[in-house]
């Protein structure tokens, strides 16, 4: 796939980054410690007041960040979603508490590193603290040791700091433990351009260099494409290999499927590429990912087995997965939904509602279905727009659009809704990708 077939939303590089050393990080940690010592030297009454304010605000923020994460994971929030906007308003009011404490003495806030590290990361990586503390972005790096990598990335990906890109760039090309995590953050925030990626290849660690080459390849740069094809390990990014290879179907069938146990998610990628050998129904009784495979396939013959699995679900999570999978195939016309599951009806009752509804043939059927219609570019775009489609399914449908549409538009279902909408708009306006995708689906339908 050439560069003209791909679209990138990578932002321009921000100059001014510099190499960071472990000594620099130690000095930052020492400065934080000194600030805490200054706070501890203040009058006992002031200390107690500040600590109570910080702790109560942190506990509220911790809860709200979890709720925001859940809201984004559940689906793309509507632009007029009162609940999502209320979450952000509450977070803004609580940020004002931390800004006030920070103005008096940052040492009143820094102890959260031990009690609420995600909250402190959220504070330090905010635009509000940018104005008060020039090193706040670098202090965010110190919290990588306090949090699981995924939580650190989730928080940083939504950070509003204007300094953060410079900090992440500095960290990515530096020989420090946080370099790989910083690079992953740049990729996820779509803030890695070709010039800086080239610098990462030259100056970064082996892992950072590899990630840079993969991003160059995804964005259509010939040097990146050639390196990934010649030297890249498919086990580290099967998506990238399939995106850039002109012979992707033959390569997947000939090179990967025979040794699929050595890779992850091969069956799912075989389904996306519409290999005839992937058309059989998954093993619902023994495959824990059967719901995902059935959903991506879109075969209406899988609906009754999925209703049966819903009826037999061992827990709410499994029931929710199957109900979401059914929604990906059948869309909003489904007479039950995950919002009411466990509230209005349990899994067995939901199955009791679904079975007669499906037997009455409520929809016009096609060999491959998505969101209640035939599998197409438009119905796949509808998945990305859905306020009730989980991030897992939106991610796989985005991969489907890229691979079969011959297009690459960076997209993260857990990013700010406005950023998601820009990516969706870019995808939806590409008529060439739409025509290519729909032709692939028509050819696959004939082969069923």
C-alpha cells in the first residue's frame, strides 16, 4: 500500500525537546521531596486543612476518572450527553482545588504519589498546572513507576498539558526506563511525525526504534514499509504487516495460519480478511473469544448459537459480551440491550425475549451483517459512531476498515470524543476506501 492510499492525522513536531538522564529524574524526585518537606514545615492547622482538601478531592477524582473511562469504553459519548459533560464539569471543579493548593505549595499535592498516583498524574499532565510548574510534564514520568503501564497510558492519552508532547519526545529518545512508555504515549496520542520517527530510529532504544518504523510503515513511508516486511516480527504487530502488504491474504494464509499458535488473534484477522476457511462458526462451547469472532464475521447463522450462549452465561460479564456481539450484527433493533441487562432482565430472560423475536425473522438477512444491515463501509462507520458499542468492538471494526479499505487513519476509541469524531469524519469522506471495502465484501459474500 502506497502513501497515497493512507491518510495520517499525525500532528507536527514540537521542537525544543532534549535528552533526559536518570540523574535528571532523580533531581526531579528530590525537588518533589523538598516541596513535601516545605509543606510539612508549615503550621499544623494549615497542614491538616490542605491534606484533608487534597485527600477528599483526590478520592472524588479517582471515582470520576473511573467513570469517565467507563463512559468512553461503553461507546462514543453523544455530543449532547449530559452525563459525560457532567463528569468533565465535576473534574474541572476539582482541578480548581488542586490548582489552589499548588499555588500555595506544591508539596501539599505531591504526597498523592503514594496514595492516589493516577490522580496526581492527571493533575501534573493538565494544562492548568502547566502555567504554574514548568517541570510538571517531566514529573509525570516519575509516576510511571507508581502505576500499571495501561493506566498511565490511559491517563496520559487524555492529558491536556501543552508541554507534554515535548516531555514525551525527550523521554522517547533518552536512555531512561520510561522511554518505551513515552513512545507508546506519542503513538496513542497521534503525535509522532515522520521527522521525529526518523530521529527515534537513529537515537532511540531498539524497542523505540521498532515502534517508530512501524508507525512510518502505517503512514505509508516506503522505508518503514520495507523494513517491516524484511525485518519486522509479525508476532509484534500483525495489523501493521497486513496493512502494508499487497499480498496480505496469500501471506496470511501461507505464512501465518499454518503456525497460528505462535501468534495472537490470527483467527480474528483471518475473519477480517474474509478467508473462506474462516467462514465456519466458532466453537461457542470452548472458545472464550467465540463471541468476538462471530460478531466480526456477521454471519446470521451464528445468532441462535449466541442466544443459547447468552442463556447459559456463567456471569454478567460473559452475558454482556454476547449481547454486545449480537448488537454488532443486528444493531439497535435488538429488543434487549446491555444497559438493562441485570436491571430489567437477567441473561436467561434476555434470551427468552430474543429467541422468539429472531425466529419471527425481524430483519432482511444477508450473508454478512453489521448493525442490522449488510456488512458495508457505511455500517462499519456506524459502529465507530455508536454510543453503545464497546471500545473492543470499535477497535476491531476500525482495523477492518483500514485493512479492507486500504486506508490508515489513526483512531483510539478511548480518546477525546472530538478527536474520535475527526477520525470518523476523515474515514467516512474517503470514497475510494469505501468503494474498495464494499467490493471486498461483495467478493467475500459470493465465496460464502
